[in-house]
C-alpha cells in the first residue's frame, strides 16, 4: 500500500482505519496521523494513548507466542531469521537480565525483525514487569517522537480543502524520506542486535 493511499484512508476513516493500518505500518502511520492533527482530523492526546496501547497489545501477543510456543519448529524458524540458534538462548537471556533497556531498544527498533525479537523475549521467559516496562518506554520514545515530527510537519500544511490534496502530495515526499530514514535506522539496529547476540 502506497503512502498516498495510507494518507487518504486515514483522512476518510480516521480513528477506525488506524487500527489495521497501525498493525501493518505503525511508525509511518503515526507520523501521517500526527501531520493531520493541526488540520483538525485527530486529537494528539488520543493518538498518543492509542499508539501506546496498540504497541503494547502487539508486544503482548508476540510475547505469548514465544512464551507458549517457543519450542515449536515455527518459533525456531523465526529465531533463525535473526541469527539466533538454540545454543544462543542462554546468552540472549543474559542480555535481557543484565541490560534490558538497551536490549529492548535495539530489538524493537530493528527493521523487519521487531516482532520476531519480541517472540524471542517470550521464548527466554523475560519477566513480564521488566518486559512491559521497557516496552512502554520504547513505545513512548518511538511513537511520540514520530507524532511530534508529524505534527511539526502538519503545521506547514494548508487547512483549505482546495490545497489539501496538493499538500498531501508534498507530504508524501516527506513521509517517504521519514520511511527511508526509519528503514535505514532499523537496519542499523538490526545489525547491532545480531552483534550483541553473537558476543554472548
């Protein structure tokens, strides 16, 4: 789905469409929704709570997969995607215990493997209090920053309907830039995660 289509769907269906879109592309959707706050389409406080709850709910779902199904072949296949073998699990568990904040940030911001990383947290039975505590810190840092950046960008958009489509097209370029930056940062974090894992 293109960024233009995402933006149009958000404008048309607002809060209802945020649920499925945030599951698919949460960070980009947060930026796009933040950009629409100054235009009156969303309430920034509702968005802040919404994205925090959505991220925590997704984390809980993936954690439970690892916790209850961590020994299945499917779980091992997921772990293999991020370079973690069965013999690495003790090292990963140690990372969670000794430096949970850093481990959570690296894993959750790793592009393409964040959900697998959360499955891994369940597989090594990370303590729930620590898991959801640091998960909330990462979610607030990630999503509230993107909402703020989107809001800042949205203040430059014209509130008049005749210019909205033109502004959206202009906004697509910025969204593409943000998406590219997020992708590159995610790849960097993914590399750091693999390096941290192999050192253990």
